[in-house]
C-alpha cells in the first residue's frame, strides 16, 4: 500500500490565469501524466483511461462557484500464483 501524497494550492487570480492552469492540466492529461510542483514538493499522477468526473455549480447570494473533481484508480499489479510439485 502506498503512502498518501498531496499538493494543495489556492490563490486569487484573473480568469486568464485560471484558464492557463486549466489548459496546462488538459495538456498534461492528453500526454498521460500530470506533474504538480509547489514549494519544492512534486506530485506526478498518471490518469487511468477511464475516470469519475464530478462537476458542481453553486450560487449563494453574491458568490458563485464551480468545483471540478476527477478521480481514477491506479493500476493494481496482477496477482500471480505459482507452485511446483516436488517429488
């Protein structure tokens, strides 16, 4: 079982800056590997061919929000069992 690794980022930015981040994520997804680095910590993810995608949109008074989440399972090594009959 692997240890949990996490990189969290939150920032106020322009729409153009946010679009640049999303375009970088899209480009990385197309290449099959997403690497995120912040404060010297790097996390590389390799998305599976299929994934669960959640999109949530919300409006509360003068605040609006869109949350996008993508989840996938990593490859689990195939189980191999072998034995030999020694006489």
